[in-house]
């Protein structure tokens, strides 16, 4: 059942082209992995709201009394 037309249509890359395809595939995998790893990792700086607990000087006065 082998068809000679299919054999002629098949692409066979030489070693240099195969190495290039493999390195491009590896680079694409690396980019995807780094994209997943780094997404959502940015720091968010927020202002702290003033504390409702007594200040240190007020605590010292209570301890000293």
C-alpha cells in the first residue's frame, strides 16, 4: 500500500536545518515557560494606613505609671 507520491512529498531536513528547528522549538518552550513563571510576580507597593493602636510613647507612659 505504499504510494510513491507520498514519499516524494515528504520533507526531509538536512542536519543543519534540523538543528535550527530544534533550537527554535527550545527557544519557544523557554519563552512560554518564562512567561508563565513571571506573570503576576510584579510587586505592588501600597501605603500603610495609620495604625489605630497606641503609639510607643503612650505605651511607655502606661508602663512607667
